[in-house]
């Protein structure tokens, strides 16, 4: 057996005659265990929140969105349709109109967005699954509308309330001032048939109506739309599909992925994850000062033994390696216990929902090997550095 490793194991697992050394070593081990446990749980929690938040985006946003570079709308020609129909990898696509509008219901008002969608929209996104009252848009109810939960609360909108329509206004296009304010807006009356709930922001932002109704409100031509939203059969092929579409559609169109549409949101998630990792790594570094202290106390306690080892032929480098390995083994010991407890807690939370945010919503966690390897690598590196710092106290003067 390697001589420094053998001595290091003996020093680590055998009790010292000085009870204070034993207590300090135990405190150091507990510090590593708690630090490892906290770091893994925090990273797993942020992974869970990331997956939870991205799940909302997967429900509401398309895999690919095509918009016009110039202007709010464009004409979808037969050529564009043929390019989309012939493109491999596209599962479905939907024509969409999106515009800011003024809403009025029973003398209450709100400014939000209309989103006119065709019948293919539910094949591109899963927004229809978020309707918790009423039903999704029905071609047999051409004036139907689906309002967000936030808009429903602000305007006190119910579903199938035939006594009062939901009125939607948009300014008429043109220049100059309108002499008669009543003639300055286009108006439609819709019948709320459903309420959806997804996120607080989206619930206050959108009301869904049929594409034809949106075209009527905005005085659009039958083939005039704001965007085309696409669902792909395989996300791994999405970049190739985008490249093909760019070459076919030309430079007049902007093609964006879901991640690009929500770039700020993704950046915020990544920043929060990095910040939490750095904060808890700093806490872990403070905890590993206990390891440095424990090793230094052990060096002082074993000073006579070190002299004996030196006289028997052990070099200063060998003696330093003894305490580097001892500190490293102490860190590994704390890592194994802390990480085991962390993995057990994360798996229990996923299966049994031990900790709840609300009565019906468990705190989301996600077990990933990336988090596992991140914690292992962090502890091993910091543990080695701590041991190296502590062992630097050993010099020839100390053992002579």
C-alpha cells in the first residue's frame, strides 16, 4: 500500500488522544456534508424551476416562428405555403395575427393583445390544454373568444354570458386626427367561451379569437397575417429546417426559435443558476476552512510522530502528502454522505412531494447527472486546495 495513503487513513479514522482534535475533525466533516447537501439541493431546485418554467414556454410558444422584417403583417402567398408543405421535418404550421387592442366588458376596460389563430394552432402549441373553464375556439361559434385568467379577473368576464359581449377595439389605420372619436376605432363583439390559465404575465396579455375575426377587426385581407408558427417533428433537426427555410423564403422574413423568442427569460434563468452556484460554493469554501483548521491541528498534535517518520527516512514531501491525502479523504467522506443524502431527498421530493409551494403545487426539483458531477468536481477541487494549504505548514524545521 502507498505509504502516505496508509498513514493518512490511520490518522483520519483513528481517534486522537486529544479530544479537541476529534471534535474539530468531526465539525469539519459535518461542514463538508452540509455544504455538499446544500449545494446539490439548490442546483437540483434550480434545475426543477428551469424545467417547470420552460414547460410553460413549451405549452404556449411554437418551435419556430416566422415574421416579417418590415411591417407588422405580410401576405402569405401560395409560394410560401408550398415551401412550408414541402419542407421535411415540419409537423404542422399555423397562421397567426397578433395585435394590441382595447377591451371593454360591462363598463370595465383593459389593454391587452388579441391573438387570431386558425384551426391548426392546437397542433402547433398545447395552449388549449390550459383552458380550465369552458372550451377552446369552435368554428361553430365564429365570434367566440378565449380570455386569459388575468383578463377575466380584471374585467369580471364569465363564459357563455349572452347578456354582455366582450368588445374589442383597435385604432383604424391612417394619418392625422379623427374628427369623430367613434369613427377612429374598428370594433367587434365577441362571446367569451373559455378561460385559460398559464402564467400571470400571459393571463393578462392575450385573448384568443379566430383568424377570420382578427382579420375583420384589423381590416386585413384574407391572406394577410402577422406570423406563421411551426411545430417540428424532431427538435434535433430544427436548425437545419431553419437554414432551409431561410434559403427558400429569402431575406424579408425573420425566423426565430422558441429560445430566441424568450432570450431574456433564458438568460435570466442561466444567470440565477450561476449566481446560486457561486453563492453556495462560497459558503462551501467557508465550511472547508474547518478542514484546513482540522489538518493544521492534526499536524501539531502529531508533531512527535512526524519527527519519527522523518528520522525513519520519510521525506518532507511524503509527510506533506500524508496530510494532503488526509484532508482529501475527509472531503471525499463528507462528499459521499452529503451527496447521498441530497440524492435521496431529491428523489423523495420528486416521488412523494414532501415540500409544497401551494396546496396543489410541489416545489419542483430535477435530478440531473450534470448537477451530480458539478458538485463532485467542486468538492474534490476545493477539498484538495484546502488540504494543500494546510499541508504547506509542514517544513523541515517542524520535524527536526
